[in-house]
């Protein structure tokens, strides 16, 4: 992809996420609650919960809020029972989209997702229609200039699957989902802190968008991300930063 910079795109996406700070705490609290309900309240025994709590701390969430969310998940405190639902769909030009929701109302969630997609030219797909274009994995991205040798040595020792250096100099470490926190902590203990670190559905193919198509595709993604029930949106679309 001529002119496509993974680092520029990551910075672009991170900037858009930072502009939506108001929703961050709500998303993390939901994730902590569900993680605790499914895997128990002990972060040492529950990798998903440990990752969610680590994210909460990075966002400076008060410890009381974190503990309350865990207790709601384990049933020690009364709370909303959120259900995990995944929707698959398409943006414009056939770009694939995965929409992960945590909701207490499935009917509302699907109606909102369908409306957000169709409003800007996308459509809802069936189960399995696009998920094969993504890989469930951990991803840690380091900025250009980070020592590739050091990242590789620490990450592979800690259980990473792969290390990819982009043409722009950024380095991405790919991990199995359950080993994500162990690799992240090993890298941080070695003084290597990722700019972006998450367990995600990583696209195995990409569709590049520029100009008017990029604007239209971004509107679809923004409309989905603004929905209260939506936790994460993944897409094969790469929006070129003008």
C-alpha cells in the first residue's frame, strides 16, 4: 500500500478514541463486571479481568470503582446483568466490520447497530459472514525508534507469537489472547511500554480508504462507536490520514 503508514493510522485512531473519553470509564466498568462474572474476581486467576483492571488503572480509574465493578460481577453487590453479543456487518465497498456489544437489552442493541450501519451505507451481515477475516489475538504496538532487538528478545521469551516491524519503524508484538498480560508485563518490566496494547480481533486483510470514501466509512465507524451498548468495533478498513 503506497503511502500507507501503520503508525500514522494508529495515531489517527488513538486520537479519535481520546476525543471520546466520556465513554471510556463506562466501557471499562462493563468489561470488569462481565470478566469477573465469567472468570471470578481474582485477577491472578482471571487473565481477562487482569487486563481490564490494568486498563482501568492506566485510565486513572479510582480503586473503589474497580472493586465495586468486580463485586457486581461476582454477585457480592447487585448490578446489571450484561450479555456479550457480537454482530458482523459491512461498511462501504465491502469493508468488513465486527461490533462487540455488552448489553442488558439485545433487542435495543441490534436495532441501534442496524440503524447506525444502514444510515451511512452499511448493512448488517449474518453470523460468520466476516469473522473469518479476523484473528483473535493480543497486540502491543511500540513507536518508531524502539529497539527491535530488545522487544524481540523479551517478547518471544514471554510467549509472543510474532514480532512485525513496519516500514515506518513501528513494532507490533502479536500474542495469543491468554498470554497477552504476561507478555505486556514482561515488556514493561524491561522498560518497554507499548503505545497501544489490547486484545482484539485483528484483520488479516485490509481495504484502504481515502477521500470521500474515507469520510463515509469513518461516519459508519463513529456512529457504531458512539452507541452505548457497543464496546469495540473492528474493521478491515484502513482510513488514510489526509
